[in-house]
């Protein structure tokens, strides 16, 4: 079992969801976050005052999958999020030692579904 965490641009979320649904991945958690990477932010002038904005809006996707769905899920995220420009995001893949479905108390890969 793996936990896939992806940081993507907010406007690419519909494309990523469409690609995930096409790959038969329907379970995910989506969170609005702030962060910066290579983009390093930008400067904005408001009423003559320069504001440095170095934390940009991003969307964090968390998807728990069984081992046989890792490559399919990553490919779908890349397909939906890639623009070829700086700021497309990152994907992290972590080992998931345990998963428990609260309703039925199922454990392991059965609980992920």
C-alpha cells in the first residue's frame, strides 16, 4: 500500500480529477494549501507599495492506493497536471504501513478498496 501526495496548480484540479476518474481512481482527499518551490513567488504593487508574495496557492491531493495502482495513479496525475512550465508541482510516494476502514474494521489493502 502506498500514499501518493501530489502538489498541483489549483486550475489543473479538474483535469487531474478527470484523468484519475478515467484511470478508475475515485477516492482522494483534496486540500487547498500555500507553498513555494522553484517559482519562488512574485512581486505585486498595490497603491505604490511592493508586496513580495512567496507563498503561492496550490492544491494537495492525497490518494491511498494498493501497490498495483501506483503507476496508473501517478500517470493520471501527470497527464492532468502537466503544462511543461515551472510550477507544475510534485508527486511524493510514501509507504503506507496500515489502513483501517472505521465502518467495517477491515484492515490492509481490503480497507483501501
